[in-house]
C-alpha cells in the first residue's frame, strides 16, 4: 500500500525556491532517508508532507487521503506521527505526564492499562517517571519521544534528525525501533538525517540537491 505520495512538489522560503519538481512514493514497510546539506529544505519537506507547512505547488496524499492542495477532514485517523528535531515538552511536568500528553495529542485514548512503563523502561527511563522533564539530558528527552513511538507504533512516521543527542547505545535503540516499526508494524518511515549509520539502515537514501534556477 502507498502510504505517502507526493507529485511535482515545489517548496519556497519567501521568494527563494528550496525544492522543485519533487515526487515521492513511500509504501508501508519502507524506511527512506532524506539527506543533503543544511538549508536545502529537508525539514520543510517533512512538515509539508504531514500537513503543517503549505507547498507553493504540488500534490500530497497520505494513506490515500489528500493533504495538499485540499486537506482531508479525517487525516488524524490515518496513524500519522511527526517527530521534530527539537520535540516540545512541558518542562516542569514529569516524564509520565509528558508521555500522557503525547499519547492524547495523537488522538489515542489514555489508559493505565497501556504498557507505558514498559516502553519507558525499554529506553532507559523506567526509573525517571516522576522526574521533571526539564532535568533530563538532551539524549534522555530524545529517548522519551522514541519510547512514545515504541508504545504507539504509528503507521506513517516522519522523523527529523532522530539520533540528535543520543549516545551510541541510544542510537542502537533508535535503529532497533526503526527495524521493529518496519518489519512488525509495517510502518512507512521517512527520516531527515545526516547520520550515516542511520542512512545505511534505510531502504533508500534520497539526496536533496541545491536547486538552481
């Protein structure tokens, strides 16, 4: 099944063209990497594909539902998740409170029967449930978002530099998670990254080039 499809996409920042005539077909169970130097529009592309940023022209559909030029009313029901390069937190709330917020923000029913602690423990946060999020290291904050993905298993996932701030063990946990999402959940995953180890684990690398008029 084609999870993400975009055709003839053009993205601009003001009057500057970032990406032009970009097309992509990403199927369930595939993991693709977006690579290239800073400033080429990788983050803008991810935000456009999930409906946050508006393209200058082109068509985008997710799970068969239109995102651009006309957004579908039920897009939240397709199991889409976007993980930004700098995830947002409630700094003075606990790890568990932030975890609950993530679950509810993605339209899922929060239940104490969900294996939340197991997911947090799998990413080294099982002993930090009541700790304020602001006291976590950069890598621990990233692990918190990865634990959320471990719990929710989104069907379509856009990741922006998911290994930023992670140590070697954290990178290994991230790679294992992506492997699980690909092979068990049959998730479609698109990653913007400079991490060569992460790129080597992907099915395909798409290198964006600087567009010249």
